[in-house]
């Protein structure tokens, strides 16, 4: 694929992503959980798997613009709901994207919690 002006990422998007990547360690410094994940878009939803210092989780989410929401479950059976904001840029002509984001989640069901 030729690197033409039509396929080349706009310089502002590259600089914006670089600035965001530099700020992420500062933003995540106060977070209780830091991790990474991979998701596969299926219609308006994404099915994903993530790993963090809290463990592995499987989830489903959706987004509108930079805002996303989702629900996930970990191997202990805890169900969490979360919301976040992020930004991404395309990776070459592959259709894949790379990005960063920040969010918050809470456990909405814990099978081991006292009743």
C-alpha cells in the first residue's frame, strides 16, 4: 500500500496520541488497577479480554465517540460495570487501531460477598 496523503495519518493525530501516551503514566499513577486488553468489534458491541494487576476478565462493551461502557466477569465470578474515555488511531491500512484510555469500574455482583 502506498503511503499517500489519503492513507497517511494526519500529523495532528500522531502528535495528539504521542502527547496522550506521555500523560498516561501520570493519569494511571492514582489508579487501583492498570491493565491492557484486546477486543473484537461485532456490530455495535465489542467482545474483549483484558488483563490487569487485578487479574483476567472477559467482557462486552459499546461506545459512542470517545466514551465507552461495558460489563465484565473475572474467573472468581465477580461482575463489574465500567465506563471510560479514550482515543485511538488506525495502524497502517490494516483496519486495526491502537489507543489509550482511562476509566472507572465497580463490582456489581460478588458471589463470595456475605448476604
